[in-house]
């Protein structure tokens, strides 16, 4: 476990108007050694941020460099990775890739910068029938992501490695998160679970991992206030099969051939606020993905509080999914295999 360097004093959190950014900002502003927490986003947050100072700035513009320089920011927590398919793809790529390039360029130029924490995604490993049983941080994807936010995350990590070569004095932590679940999480997967009848891919029952939002916030907090350089997988221990998750959520589901899954995606637009099935989501729901988290446990000296099963159970309990009318229908039908 690494020693602790000079404490963060002025922290910038990007993507502060989203659930994760807002929660991380609240956690950091409670740290006695942090003098200022600045939250940046293109839209104002809908919830109060406490003593976090909100600044409306687009990280794709030079305004982010002016903010970092004028505020004397020494720590950046970059949480602005957009995963939603409801935003036009061209805009998502600009926010994820071009925005990160601008942000990292500003970090490189700032003499005050000491630490960078980057939210990435386990989606960088892709999902393939040829995948290893478990991905470690040193493994390369069997089939590299070729589209969507997964490809963006791969590019973001590449730019972060470039910054590390140019600024070897920085402490850089890259976190490859599994899919988030929890009371406050709204994601393509949680919307998928809200479909009237949940489609699964015929012939497949993927192994899934989740990270509870509370654990995600705690990992980000520690990476911000302590010295933990490196790349780490972040997920709750254990796995759930998709069929197990659906039964535990009380959701009725039906296997359909993969080419027909787009019909269910169209249904999701009407009933669950989905924008169809992205290629990343469909491959994950077909082949799944499991990552090794022993590196993070060694680095932090502990496992996450919630395993995958416990994280999903807390999400279900908070949403009341299993107790709804569709859940009662599923219970009456009995377990599906």
C-alpha cells in the first residue's frame, strides 16, 4: 500500500451534475484537508452541492484551462465519461474524447497539478465469446471495442498514458468500473430492467458484475486524498448470471434471437426511457464480463463493502422492483432457466 503524499487542497470534479460526480463532491468537501472543491459541468446540478463551488464550463473549451490555472487546482477527479445512448453519438464522442484531451492538456500545463483520478470503464475489455474467464488489469481485450463509449474509454486511457509520460511527477489513478447499481443509479442497464418483459439473448446467460454506488464513491474518495497510482478494476466480489439477476429483481423475461433484440429496444423507448440497445450493452448482455479486483484490494487494504450480489440486492430493495405487479407475475410463473 502506497504512502500518502502532500494532501489535496483544491480539487476539481468534472461531471458534477451527474449522480456520481455530485456524490463524490459531497464526500470530498467533508475532508478536513481539502480547502476547496470545485464542480464543473455544462449544466447546473439539480441537487444542492453543499460547499462545492459549481462552475458552468465545457471541458471541450479553453475555459477549463483558465479555471484550473486561476483556482490553483492541484487535483482533478475526471468523472465526465458519458455512457448514455440517449445523447447523439457525435456529441458523446466530443464530450468523452475531445473534452478529455482539453482537460489533460490543461493539467499538463498547470504547475500546481499533483494528482489526477480518472473514471474509466471495464468496458475497455470488450465482451467476446473468446474472453478469458477473468480479466486482470494487464490483459488486452480479445476483441477491442470498436464503437460507443467503450471505444471512447479506450481512447481516454490512451491520452492519460500520454500525459503520464509527459508529466511523470503526477500521481495518476485510472479506475475501470463495472456497471454501477444502487438507489441513485439511472443507467442503460437499470432502464433495461424496467422493460415490461425483459428480453434476453437466446442461448446465452452471461456472468455479470456490479459495483455499488457507495463503494464507487468511497474508492474515488480514497484515490483523491491518498496516493494510489496505477490502473485498477473496480467491482464487487462474485458474479451474478443475468437470469439470476432478473429472477431476484422479480422481472419477467423471455429469450429472443439476437437479431430480434432491436424490437425490444424499440419497446424500451416507449416504456423504460431507453434509447435502444447500444452495441456495448447488447454484447455485454450476450457474453458478459468478469474482472479481477485483487489489485484494488491489495492497494486499498480491503475489499469493497458490497459484493456483486449484495450490491444488486440493495438496488432491488431500494427500487422495490421485486414487489411490483410484474414481479408478482414472475413469482407466480416460477423460476425460469
